C-alpha cells in the first residue's frame, strides 16, 4: 500500500473493524445489498466500462459491476487488507477475470490518470479526512465526462437503526455510531448541501442528490441481531467505555428495541441513504 493520510481509518480497517467485516462478509452484504440496484442503476455501467469502486470492502459491488461490464474491467480500492483478501477470494470463487483489488487510501492513491468511465461507492466515501481532496483525486481517475455515483447515509434519525440506538442511549456515553458532522464519520455526508459543496469544490458538475430507502437484514431474530450489532465496531467501542453492568443493560435495551422489527424469520430495519451522482467536466 502506498501513502496513507487517513491513518486512524487505516488502523481501524486493518484491525478489529476490518477483521469483523471480513469475518462476517455475508451478514454485512445482507445489511447493505438492498441498496445495490439503486447504486448500479444510477451508475449505468456499460458492457465495456472501466469501473472504479471506492472503499470496496469485501467487494460485492465491485463484482456486480464487473458482471455488468464483461468487456470492461472493475477495480476495487480499500484500506483494509482483511477485507481485500475476502474480496479476492470471492472473485476467484466466482470465476471473475475482469476484476482486480488494490489496497490504498483513495484520498491520495495514485490512480491511473483519466482511466475510468465511472466511479462508484456503497457507503465507502464518508470517512475521508479531507473529502474535497479525496473526491478531486477520484475525479482525476475519471475520463472527461466520467460519472460518479455513490451512497452516503442520511441522518441516523432518518434510519430505523436510529430508533434502536436511541434505546441504548441512557446506558452509554453517547448514542452508537454518532458522527461529528464536520469530520469523518458515518454521517459526514448526511447533509445534501454539504455533499454539493464538497463535490463542487472537487471539480464535479451536474451534482444530483436523491433520497433512497432499502430494507436492511440484521439477523434471524432480536437476539441474533443484537449480538451482531453489539460486536459492530462503533457499538463495541462505546460498550467498552462503560462498566460491565451498564454494558449489560445497554445490550438488553438493544435486543428489546429490535423486537418490533422481527418479521418472517428476520430482523429488517429501513435504511435511509442519499444516492449521489455527478460528472467530471
């Protein structure tokens, strides 16, 4: 891996966070795959396109893009070595020859100049230390007229997961997954005005921001989903900040808050995102 400026993110995604996502590939894909059609439809990947997947993680979107571009190529870039190992293994198991994965920090990664037709990201673009610099770097990887399509989270209050986290709040120092809106974090691009400001500053035009929802499958039942969410990095971090009794109460509150979302053998919550598209002039 080359230069890294998002050092905290590199540590997290090559430590516990990355290991947990890699070890639970199918579960995280079940959480996020409901958004795939929104993203790939907006990206309009053609059969000969060269696709760049930013923050590709375990590589599901990269592999789907590669199938849509059988005469082209899809490249996934991520900071996380554990997740990239899973992505490569999955691509090999599926027999995909037109896909590669690179470890790198997209904010400074030396992408080949003007080499891609479209850049996509499923929630992988919300953690840059300098988002304007990062999107400018991504823009340089696109040909003139190249397209950008990504998903970023809306405010946690707009997601049903926010209701679940609110139930834990009185037992924890602050609600799980809360973000500093002016810095890197899950909600850093939750304000459409901020999204437009960042992309315009990075040189993109024709910016469009559309609200989309999708069901997110978190587990078989409340207990299973609660155990999974309790081991998710942002929640685990906060549980570690309180004494064992408070952590136990928070876990109990988490499970009880998930019960109303049990349906047909699964826990499904409505996820809320922004679908963003833009063009490199």
